[in-house]
């Protein structure tokens, strides 16, 4: 038997325990909110001792931050790859592609639960809001701003708008997340149609639009 089998098994067991804690934490955070969540409850749901949590995370805030990084980093990596590898495409087509990535990878996934938590708890827990702003908002806005500066000619009003307010590109997705959490049972929102309308407003009536 190779000498490194036992260390590898230990590493895999440790990775699985850490992931079980992250999965359980998201369930409990989503059900209770950040403030009301107790580490004891997370440990019980994950099937570990409470002390095990502290082997991987400093505190409840650190645990939440690692959930955010694990959920959002792959999305931002995909967006960055699209921006770099497809950057020679017309701006309208490229921005539409990025909007589709955001919609596919966030809306309809558990990542929406994280965003709702940040929206609902961020004011009471500034560390959460500051972390999310630094790791997600700043990075996402920088990508959109760079695309606008690179892909749109000087004098194009869209360049000025998106450079100054890159949040405009993803605003409908935040609306969809908030709407789904509050009003979907009363008035369901056709997210695909909303995004198509957003493309028309943002990119112009003559841009090609597809629903996926």
C-alpha cells in the first residue's frame, strides 16, 4: 500500500467535513437568517461536534464569508473568462452573453439565498456587507466597466452610463431575486422576458436578443 494513502484519506475526510459544514450552514442561514443562526444548530445539521467548526472557521462571520466565496468565485471566474476570451466580439453580443451567465449561474440557484441574506442582514452586520462588496460587487463592476471602456466608442451614451454605473448591467437580476422572495406567490415574474426587455433598453432596439 502506498505510503501516502492514509494522509490522502485524511485530507479527503477533512474536505468532506468542511463541505458538510458549509452546506449545513447555508441551510440554517437561509432558514433562520444570520443573526438567529447558532453554530450548535449548524454542527448538529452537519453531523459534527461544534468544536469541529472552529477547526475550519474562525467564527460565524468567517463561515458565512467562506460560503460566499465558494458560491460566487466560480461565477466571477466564468465571467472573467468570457470577458477575456470573447473580448473581440461586438459589445452588445458580449454584454448579452455576460448577462446570460449571471442569470443562469445565479437565478434559480442557491446563490440567490446568499444574496438575500446579504440584503437582509448587511445593515446590521457591516462586516458581511463590506466583505460582499469587496469580493463580489467591486470585482463584477470592474469587469463590466472595463468592457464598456474597451468595447464602446467615445461619445456613446451607453459607455458613459455603464462606466459610471456598471450596476445597471445586473440590476434586473437583483430585482428578480428580491421579487421572487417577496412577491412571486402573488405575482410571478417572467425573468427571461424581463432580461430580454432589459437588453432592449440597455443595448438598443436593434440588438439581437435570445431567451435561454
